[in-house]
């Protein structure tokens, strides 16, 4: 399976993969994902790295702690799912850019 794979090529591929991963991480920091719940009464924004960067809560919820908690949990769960999907998409994009040694991006078939 690996008989035609040159170790120098493998090293080059790993170096390229590390470089690409760093670029994707930097790009992820600039991506903003926003989830809303309660028809927009609660909005949670995160970056592609998974850090929550903003939470907006409509004033009408400030007197209803239970509803606020439910809507906040919902928006947080939704934004976390969006982050995971974004990460999966970025990983598939990285593999699609020829860094998968088993699909022909510099390695032997």
C-alpha cells in the first residue's frame, strides 16, 4: 500500500498539511456564526474557533428568567452545532485540496 511513497514526499505533505491547518484556524477566527431562538429574542454569536463573542437578549425576557434560560440554552446548542458543522466543512475542504495521501494529492495510489 505504501511501497511507492517517498518519505521526503510524506514529510512535504505533512508540512503542507500543517501550513493549511494553520491557515484554516486563522480563517476560522474570522468566521462568525449566529444562532437565534424565540424568534430572535435571544441571539448567540460565536467565531469558527468555538468562542462565544456576543449574546443579545431582548429586554422583554429580563422579567422571565425561566423563558430566558430555555431560549439561551437553545441558542447556545444551535450555535455549537453550527461550529461543529463549520469545522467538518473546513476539514473536508482541507482534504479536498489535495492533502489526503490516499486520494492522489502528492502520494501514490
